[in-house]
């Protein structure tokens, strides 16, 4: 009795478990998975589709009354073979509700014929732009985006890297021909020229040689994986790779496609690896980078783990279609969700899914509406179709670096956003230069700061002003060190003004305080005896007022300068230079200046005013050298500081004065027409000295020699002065060397180049 009860319970459990399956009505999907051929995508896409079917059939909330079954064949990615298989699918029982082809060439055939049988076609691996024609393929959908989605990304990269000419090489199939036609339209709109366009059917040798012959550098390659190995074997033979060339390929090849042994080529793995190094790929984002659970309740990583188990330990890099497997998985889910969405509307119209036949347009129309409004999270990302039935997605940009692909960015074609991994900046250095008066002023201010230790024990507020002036001048080092690499060009005029104001006001405070002291001593102690006693009383406010007047003159002049003729950035370009090594690039040396339209005029005003102060300060210091007073007991040290400042300023101003005179002479020569006469003489003799770059180089060399002579003369003049403290001597040595480097910067400009 107990045994009978146990047997009855077991039978009851089995019946309860099998009842849902036995009671479900079957819906059949006809699929073509290419297990071989140009794209053997079925090797991974078929297991992924079967995984999705298993989960769908187990779900109680999706098609609870139906069971989906897959009837599939190997199309070998061949339209001829697919024609025979399509005939078998259509004319062999049972009736298929949906067709699922893979390759673009096969999908074109299937989708064009399916309209005659009122069949929805859902592809997981077709990228041909031609399939986006709704009039030709009215019932076609695909979870694989159109190949034209790569083209906006490519054009963005061409524009970003300022390439104006490209070349193309394609395999002569419809998917690549239509993709290239779309690319040609896009680059034409962007002002980019396709200078070389090559194609091949099976053997790319001649096409690659033509690329080499026509000096192609930026090359877009459109071909299947098997042909890619043939192309790059020829590329290696023709040496069409390296730093001179940039190849753009499709990103849906296997990661180690160039390492796979192929009897159709005679290149080694090492040779192939050398030829493909550095190429850029654009690839549709086929695996959701975020950890989210979508319609299947699986994350993308969980899906990959299950797929690896399904493949039975096969190497993913050697399994065709491994990258597209998420698209096949989501294609089944898109179909299941769409069919599930039609159950209610069909029932309301008195139809059922199992009533579908090749003549029932109502059921097809309902399935079409459900597919057209699909929107769900899949393992490949968000699944949604555009008006042409194509999947909308992001594009991933990768580069082969060291034998493996590295992600370098993403492109969102819907928003036109190009985002990068890491820091996307040109490699190299950028040098910021500044106009002549700023550099001498900073050197002068450094010397003023060294002199400050000599000023002690009298009128501490004036000493504090001197210290503040020195700090302001030294603070100008920071804006002087800022260039276009750190500040956008629109904000650069602000940096220029900071430089000018800090140096100008710093000089007025530092030197003005010392000048005020020496002026007061001279005013009081060089008067006649009867007036001297009346003026020995020191009134501090007069000293501060004097400094204020000097400071006010500076503020007024700088404000007028800033309003009337503000400083702005000027970029000076020089002759392009070829770097060492076979890099096939030219370096464009640039130099950034802060300047204004009437720069020399303003410099003349500023230097004239400050030069008069320096001369007057020297005179006052000389006149008061023998005076002794307790009111300002550091006036002798102040006098020495004024001497040092004057000598430093003289060393800085002489090269500038020479430059102003030289510029005036150049303008005079142009006005008088002497250059024109020289040019005419040159044309008569047939000489090539009219080259502007060569003439400029010779002119700069002459300037360099003249500056060296000036420095030698100033050095000899300095030897006539009494010995200076070690700190000041070092300051002058540093100052002379910097002045020389400043004015001959053109000869050493390659030290500050940037690419």
C-alpha cells in the first residue's frame, strides 16, 4: 500500500511538472546561422539564441501559453546557399512565425523575399546600410545597428585630428559598398576628400599596391575578417604600416583575428602582428558596460559566464560571432516580448498567434507594431529601433596597442558627443613668451627684493611698501608662467592684464618708496642754512602722498592703456621643422605673446616716464651721498639700491631701445622702397634669396650678433662701478643671460615646440 502511494505521488509530480510544457502551443522561428564563411558568427550567436529561448520558455509571464522553438540551418554567409535554405524553411512544415538571418548578404535576400509571405524578419548580425530601406524591406528589423553608424564616428575623428584627405579599400559586397557611399557623402559635407578609393573581390594584392603607389596615409578598410588577414599580409609586404599610416577597421572581428592561422596567406603571426599594430577600430557597443538586470534578469557579465559554459571551454577569441552573441540573445528576447505584446490585441480581434499563416496580414501587422515599439534593457544595452527598423546604439573606439585592443573613447551619434578615456591632449610642450618690457621688469623686481635688506631702521611704512611692491612683482611669476595650454584663449587677455598690472604697480611701490626717501633727504638738506631748520621736521604723510602720486600716475596710464588698446594674445608661427627619426611629421613652432596694436608707443610712454624717475633718482642719490641724518638713517643704502636698480634697468632697456630703433629702421626701409629694389635686383640675378623664411633667419642671426656686442659693452661699463655685493652680482649675471636668451629666442625655439 505504501509503495502504491509513493508511486502515485511520483506520477502526480511528474504530471504537474510536464503539464505546462505539454499544454503549450509551439511557435516556430526559422533561423540561418553562418557557422562558416566570411563571417562565422553562428558559432557563438546560435548558443546565445538557444540560451534566450530556454529562459523565455521557462518564464510564466512571457507567452505562458506558447513555446518557442528554433529551426536553424548553416547559411555559410552565402546568398546562394541561403536561397536554397530559405526555400526549405518556407515550403517545409511547420509554419514559421519569424525569420532570423545573420549575414547582411543573406539578410538582404531573406528580407526582400519575406514580404511575399507576410513574414517579420529579425536579424542579429546584419549591418548593411541598404537594409534600412523601408520600401524595399518593409518588415525588417535588426538588433545589430547599421554599419553607417560607424561613419559619423570616423568623421568626428578625422575632424578632431584635422585630417583633410583619406583613402579607402573595400571588399566588393553590398554592405561595404553602401557603407562607403554613405561615408563619402558625410566626408564631403565635412570638407574632407577621399583621394584614393580601392576595391577588391577576393585578392587585395593589387588594391594594396595601389594604395602604396598613391601615397595613402589615412586608410579606411571595409572587409570581412577573413579578407582582413589577406589585406594585412599584403600590407606587411608593401610596408604600408607604422607611424606614417593610420588604419581604420571594423571592430567586430575576433580580438586575435590577426593571430589565427589562415592557409590563404603566407605571413607569419609575428609579421601580421607587426602590420596591424596601432590601427583604430570603431565598433558598435554590443555589451552593456553597466551592471543592470534587464528583461532576462541577467547582467551582461552573468550572460558572458553562461555563454562561456555553453561554448564548452572554447576560446572566445577563436569563436566567430562572440562579440555579436549579446545581439543574438537580445534578438530572441525582442521577438518574445513583441509576440507576448500581441496576444491581447489579437484576442480582441478574434485572432490567435497559432492561427498565423503566410496569408494572414492582420497578425503580421500586429507583430510589426509590437516590434516597432520595442524598448527594454538587454545584455547589449538598451534595445530600441528607429523608423527604419535599425538598432540605435553607441560606438566604441579602440586601438590595438601592444597586441591587444585598448578602449580610447565612445561616440554617441544621437547627441554628437565624443568622450575619451583619460586625458586627450596633444603630446609635447608649449612655450609661453611675453613682451619685452615684462621680462626686464621681473628681473628688475628680483634685484629690488635683494636690495631690500639694505633698507632698515627708518620710515618702516615706506619699507613695508617696498616689500609689498617686491611681492607683487614676484607674484607676476605665476601669470607669466601661464600659457595657452592651461588657459583658454578667450581668458588669456585677463592673464596678460594681470602680468602688466602686477609688474607695473609692483615697480611703482618698490622703487617709488626708495625714490621718495632720497627725494626728501635732498629737499631738506640741500637748502640754504636759514631754510634748513624750518624743514628738518619730517611729515610722514607727505612721503606717503608722494608714493601715492607715483602710484596714481601708473594706475591712470595702465587704465588708459587697457581701455584704449588692451593686451591680447598673439601667436607667432615659424618655419616648420622635421624632427629626428622617420616620423613623417612636421613640427610647427609657435610662440605666444601678450601684445597690443600700439605696443611700441605704450612701451615708449611707460619706459620714458620710469626712465626719467630712474635718472632723477640717480641724481638725487649722488647729491645726497655725503649727507648724514638721523631722520632717514638708511638713505645711503637707499642711494646704493637706486644705483643698482638703474644699472639693472639700463641693461634691460638697451636691448629694448635697440629693438625699437631697429623696428623703426625696418619701417623706414619699407617706406622708402629699398626692400623693393633689393627684391627687383634679386629677380634680375635669378637668386632665390627672396625666401621669407631664409631672410628672416639671416636677419635674426644678425640681431643675435648685435645683442651679444651690446651685452659685452654693458659688461665693460659695469666694470667701472665699485664692486657689488655677491647677491647683486649673481642677480646681474642671471639677468644678462636671461636677456640674451629672451631676444635670441627664435634661434632656440625648438626647445619650446609643441606638436
